[in-house]
């Protein structure tokens, strides 16, 4: 049903985007390891901003649908609601009161709002992880016998991680960010090395292929 994917040719055709993505992955991964909470706070606001951009694009698409496209009132309403929610979140965080943790530690309103958003996102992730992996365990019979062991192990691990997220939010969240950062760092380095190698030798391979085709003709 699905053909084989030649990842080297995919990377060779998209060298610049893959190169930029690998560098960003290395930077984000390193920051998540060194400064997990700061990086998570930065990323969550980037995610909120991107959601607002998607809502704005929905509004623009309604105003300028393009030739042959119909205007969707649902897209307009959804875009307006998303933009309003994002603006409301930013304003609420900006005008939030300072949070006094103890005599020596005081967080600004924006920092306190960021922590609340992170904990809320963590609770959602924990609940989603538990529910999704329980369903995976219940439907393990639908998988191929050779894959059932992997599915069971993955589901149990997901349930444990989700439970820890709910019981020990700060500890589990910090560990999760560090693990995710290590994964991004490793994958970014691998992609960077592979892209550089393909960039160096890819042109020669393509020239050889083109020459072979001409010879055949």
C-alpha cells in the first residue's frame, strides 16, 4: 500500500529547510536541557502566538479567499474567536499581579501566568496520556502479534508518565522537558551531519544519475 521512502532523496531535495530545522532543534534541545523551565515558558508562548497566527490566517482567508475558493463563515468565526482568546491570554498575563512565593522569591505577573499555563498544559498532557494509553491497551488485540509487546510496553510507560505528571507535576514536567530536549539535540545533530554529507556528495550522485540516463537514451 505504501511505497518505500528514500529519506536521503527527501533531504537532498529540501536541504535548506532541513538544515535550518536541524540547527533550530539543536538550539532548542540544548536550551531545554540547560534551562528546562525557562525554555518551556518560552516555547509555550511561541505556541500560543502561532495559534493566534493561524486564527489570523483564517480571517485573511475569508477576506481574500482566492480565485475559485468560497468564503467559509465558520472559518471567520473560528479565526476571530482564536485571535480574541490569544489576545485575552496575553493581556491577562501582562496585567496579572505579582506572585509572592516566599520572603525572598517574588514572581512577576507574567511569570506567574506562564507557570499556571505550564501546569495546566501538564495536567492536560497527563490526562491525555493516561486515557490514550488505556485505549491502546484495550485495543492491543488489533495489532500484529509481533507488535503487541511494543504496544503494551509503550502503553504502560505512557500511563506511568501521565500518572507522575498528575501526582508530581513540577518534577515530572522538568524531567519530561530534559528528555525531550535531549531527543531534539540528538536528532538535530544527526540531521545536521546527514544533511552536510548529502550536500557535499549529493550533487555528484545526481550528476552520475543524469549521465546514466543519457547513456541509456
